[in-house]
C-alpha cells in the first residue's frame, strides 16, 4: 500500500468534493486545510444553497473575455470560504487545495481571508486577463501545481477489513 503525502491526500479529497458540483459545465472541488493538517471547510461549484441547480433552472451564461461562463454558480473556492465564514472558521494561514487553479475573483477572496498557500491540480481554462499565479505570489500566497491525475492515481479503494462483515 502506498500512503499518499499530505498534498496528494488533500487533493484526492478535493477531487471527491468536486463530485457534488451541480453545474454540468465543469467539475471543481476545493478544501481549505489549517497549518496543522485539519480540514476546515470544503466547497464545490454550483448554485447557492436553496437555489435550483443549473440542470433544473438552466445556465446563466455571459461572455467573459471571449468565453461563455455560467454566472449562476458559486466557484468551489468561494463556496469553501463562505461556508467557513458561515460556521465561524478562521482560515488565516491555511492552504487551499483546488482541482483547478483559482480565478482572479477567488484569488482576491483567498488573500482577504489570509490563506497563505494554494495547491492546484489542473490549469483553469479561459476567462482570465490577469496572470493569477503571478498576482498570488506578489501578495505572499505560495502556489504549487500538483497534477490532479498524479494525486488521484495514488488512491485505490480499500479492500474489505477483517473487522467488517459483508
């Protein structure tokens, strides 16, 4: 059995969180972890709580920098941040694990709550006219690319435990 390192472990969890995404245009998950390796919050992209999902209500598409984007959804990173705020979690000094690198708007929120590190699993396609990674580094947020495929291949379902009866 290969035991994943902490970054791979948390990226695998972020990928699992992405399965809850309720907009079918993408699949993005995020988790925020404290500096002592505790999960503080999770988030996935989709409609705000209590709103109909995109597959029920339809997409609200607008053109942003030459690309159609659904503005009905909250991004996974934003969802993790606002969920933490809703329940009084302090994120200062934490690490954000996200299945795709953060957009400019989410980066501003990351900086505002004091997250100090972002680990991302794939490149965000479209939309940005700003070099988000350079802006993050300029403002003291460390960036690390950990290919999602590399982290996820470490995951294999556990076999039956000797203490569990089928």
